[in-house]
C-alpha cells in the first residue's frame, strides 16, 4: 500500500494489520515525506499541544489523505499518525 497526500506519493506501508477501527503498519517514506515530517512529529508528540495554526490548512483536511492499493485504487483515510520510529496508524473514512 502507498500513502498519498492529494496526488503526492509520501511512502509505502508494509505489514498492515487491523485492530478494531484502526489499521496500523510500518511506514517507509519517500523523499516527498520530508515536507510533512514536522507535521507528523507534532501530531504524534503526546508531550506537546498540537497547534493547528502552524501548519497548512490543506494538511488538516482529511479529504486530502488516501491509501492506494497495489492496483492504484485509492481509498480515503483520516489524517494518519506517522511516528518517528516508522509506525503508522490510520482509520478509513
């Protein structure tokens, strides 16, 4: 599977599994990930309050996030949680 923001390919998702309404896996970023790295770090850092105002409003719009399967079929997701250790979690929209 592949993670997309709009039409931008951000990285691959390996070993995806489901637990309740959450899906999780291992995230392997592409070079496009660097643009979003600070956003994901802020989103997943439980020690800090997330400040929506410091990020592009389009990044906070869930309609811009997708997962594509191996055939290229895209399905919408909520904003994914991409952790510095390579874990990724999301829920389907």
